[in-house]
C-alpha cells in the first residue's frame, strides 16, 4: 500500500481517514473544538477529534481540489507514464440564481477489469460530485466507483471493484461509508447526493440496484454547493494497461437547484491526459463518458 492513504481528495495520512458504517450521520461540533459528532445507524453516538496534523492535511486536500480545475497532472510530453490526480473530467458552475445545487444523481456503467498481469498499486476513481467552492469551508460530496490494485488500497479496503460514499473533509478528516462489492463488468450502479428539505445536510448514496446500498449523511449548515463534476481520478498509474479498455458511462443524470428546478449543465471539459484520456459530453444530462487507453 501507499505511504499514507489514497482518497478521492488526494493522499492523506491514514489516521485522517475514517470509515463509518453505512447509514451514519456526521454533525460538526461548531464549538471551536474541531470535533465531529458521529451517530451510528444503531443510534450510538461518538465524538471524534482528529489529530492536529489532520487539519493541515485536509486543508491541503481541499486546496488541491480547487486548483485541479486549471492545473491537472498527467500531461507529460515525454514517454514516461505518470498519472496522478484528476486527469479527465467535466466541471460546471450554475448561475448564482440557481444555487445551491440540492440534488445530483446518475448511473455509472462498470467497465472491464484491468488484466491481472498489469495490476499493482494503482487506485482508480470514477464519480459524480459536488463542491461548495465559494465558501471558506469547502466540502466535497462523492459517490465513488473504485478499483484498487492488489497493493493499491489501504488496509481494510476491498481489492478490485467497490462502491462507496465519500465526504471531505469536515473536522480535518475524510469520511467514507462501508464499501459495497459484488458487481461486475456490464452492471449499472446508481449514485446520488441529495439535500434535506432544510438544506442543513446532504446524504450521499451509492447503490448496486436491487442488491445493496451504502450512504453517509453530512452536516452542511451554512454551506452553498455551487459546483458539479463528472470525474476520473487516479493514483500510481505508470502504464496505460492499468486502465480498463471500456469507457465508463455516466447516464440518466438529474441536477436540481434551490427551488427544485431542473438544471442543465454547460460542462467545461478537461481531457486529453496521457493514455489517450477522452471525456465526451454526448448529452449534458443523458450521457457523459470517460475512457482511457481505448486502443488497448
């Protein structure tokens, strides 16, 4: 495994990343302590205080998440493959009259599994996501399709394919719900981020339809989600055959604004990374595809 912990927000110290049971709820203490109140699905309550250095790690992760829109790695012009971070994606800011984004969902197609002989320490993430970039305290919401190479995931994470709900980084920690597995090439998954009626919390849900679901609910009081994305993010990819051959199709998406009105994104596209990374907006809501190494 890597030094530290790969997350969809970059590499963070392992002690700053916390898995919680599916259905957990997170509420910030808001008393200056930096604590997070965690309510487990069975009603048990726990107060979590991150180590001091986690706050700096979280701030760094959030800074990377903002700078990625203009500074993307993976565009070396020599022959060495060195892919890390957000490599191919779309992003969109709605009109200010339409924010906050209160709902974003879509389906994900599961691609083929990379050949076993090429698997190693790589971590591949595909997701739709939301961020509140204009606020001083940025949060990131993502239902994430993950492929962990045999040496890629952190201790306790499933090897191969999994699906889980992530939130960065209240109280200095990255939080994710129990990953779910048991799907394969050709299956279609469902991801959703939905605000409560009072807009004081969002629930991030990752679902294998008809089989299993995993979610996490996070306190978002006072935050305004103003940016949406469709993304492929990777770590430790040093050859193109570490990617699936298939594209991942993000389809049947819905984005709603403050009043529940349907929004159609005018996606900005960042693409063309090494390994012929290609992000294609076939239709802003009906179909966005991301593919690397298409000629394998």
